[in-house]
C-alpha cells in the first residue's frame, strides 16, 4: 500500500462515505517535507520493472527473467507482497531494477530542488563465504539506486545489448545518475539459497524535478555473478524536502 504523509499538515483527503481511501494523492502541493511509503501489500504501487546489459536474444539465451509484483517469503514462512528481481546471468553483466514516477500528483513542484532521503529493504538468500575461493557470490552483486528527472528507458546499442539511458556506472562503481549502495551478501552464512534475509539500505541525495514536476526513483542491482540472481525489493520510503 502506498502511504503519503505530510510531516506538518495532513495531506490525504478521504471520502467519509468510502471504506478506506480511494486515492492516496495529497490535496495540494505542499512546502513541508513530504514522506511517501510503499509496502506493496495491495498492489505494485505504481512501480515498473526493467533490465539492462542483456543481449537482444536474452529470452532464447535463457536469462529466465522474472521481474515484477509477486509474493515473497517472510522469516516465519508466511507470504507477503513485494517486487521480485530475478534472472539467470550468463555474461557476468546483468542489471535488474524497479522504478516509479513521483510527480505533482504526489505533492512535488515543477523545476524545484529537493533534498531526498530514500530507504528500502532488499531480500537476499546469498550467504557469505560459501565459495571455495572464500568470496561470496553476494560480493559480486551490487545494490544501486538513483533519483533522476527523466524516465529510465532501455534501447539496443551498437553491440546488440540493451543499454540504459542513465549513467549507472558498472558493477561496484556508481555513475552520475545511479549510486552504489552495497552488496547483497547476507550477514550470516546459514542456509544459503533457502532463507531470505532483508537488508536495509538508506541514502540521502538531491534532485531537481523537471518541467512537469516529476522525478523517477530507481532501485536495483548490477550483477557480475554468473548464475541465478534472486532478490526482492520492499518497504520503500522516500522523503522530499525543498532545498533552501
């Protein structure tokens, strides 16, 4: 479920004739800090998914992508909802991500500088130090995020691979638009591939909205681990405050 909270004033208007809220949009653009949270319990909350660095024939090549809204396991073996980013990497270069447009409908102003705080949970089953070399596959899967004022789009490049229109860097190196947050390695080495641990990530940055008052939040991972990569994104929280 998407939740929008004005820190200083209430910004959600609900009809008293309805059961719950039919809209999670604030009634007006506000100057106070705006906090938006997404828990995906009632839908994908407007998040789309995508991929990059894969060849044109990625389906025939067996990348087995599963990206989108789905059930995910909890520690108590019950199921809840989240975004899954799963694929079988064959070329040591695969970027899977989810993103969402945030704009004036959610309380942002046009051509405005904002300080932005982002937090999210990433579900991983990759235990640490499970290989003979002493390094975990999780150390080769790099968590990244960015918030930009243009929509993420992919297109085929001259090498026949799908390339993202944003500068994400490569592997453990971040880019101008997308930063490196850490890796997906679990904090323990128990039950590799069987139980999921949910790692928490936080980041603070800046963005200027475009002429339509929009920006785009992107969260994903850049993998050079060959094999099945399987992770969940959940509990996304974004806070905007006008940069004075």
